[in-house]
């Protein structure tokens, strides 16, 4: 009995070690999902997984799903969940929440900036700006911070926001660099 127990213990420990090792071999920047769940996650540089809340957010970063790897549920479970979700790619899309009539541009650091005029929306995102609109449930607003309104197209450097967030890890670092004070909101990496 002792030999069987010892063999079982060694085998079980090897399985757990194997799962841990498999999870550790998934590099940062990898997109993963399980076979039984359509939710897609981004593996951050910190080794944690960040969930895409919806396809609109996903498509603000990626054109299609060809780079998403399917992993066993055990591997997914071995990767710590980061908590915060992936947010819309800064500068690439507009955001509208179910409980809010405002249309927002997303600046670096997950800053929402309400665009107060349709002229500014068109100048920044073109005459077909509606195709760049990601509609999110009200609950997703918690993933973002509020920034100053955009009254004129010159109030927002859209191209600079896109370039500053070439990867999701770039955006995650920008979120950490955001400082909120009672009188202003400043992104330390872009000044937006």
C-alpha cells in the first residue's frame, strides 16, 4: 500500500508540475481560449491573463481570430486572472455605453474622453465613424477612467494614441502610469 501511495503521490505531483510548466510556456502576447468557452484572453507580460469583454473590444486590437490558441481548461486555470479586462485600443475606435448617450474616444491609460461635437467626431474618425463605434454594457465603464472632454479635433492626438499602444502590454503599462488628482487627470506617458 505504501508503494502504491508513493507512486500515486509522485504521479499526481508530476501532473500538477506539468500543468504549471505548460502554463509558464505560454509567452506574453499570446491569445488563448479553451475548447468549451468562447472567451478570449490576452497573456500579459506579467504572466497574467486579461479577458476581452466582447468582440468589439477584441476587434479594436485584432482583425480576426486566427492567432487565438486553444488550451486545455487546466492550463487556463493555472494562469492567474489579472482582474482588469482588456479595454478598447486607444485611438482606434469610439466607445458608447448602454446607459450613456455620449460618444467617447479612448486615450492611453484607458481614459474615456467624451467628444462634444459631431464635427470633432467626423474630423477624428471620418464620415463613417459609426463603423468604429464599440457599444459596451454600462458595467464595462468601470474598466476605464474619465478624462477631459474633446471639443475640437485638435484636443486629441488620435494617431499618437494608436502609436503609443502598439500592443496590449503598452496599454497596460499606460494604465499604471495614469495619475488621477482632484483637479486634473494626466497620463504620464502621453500627456493626454
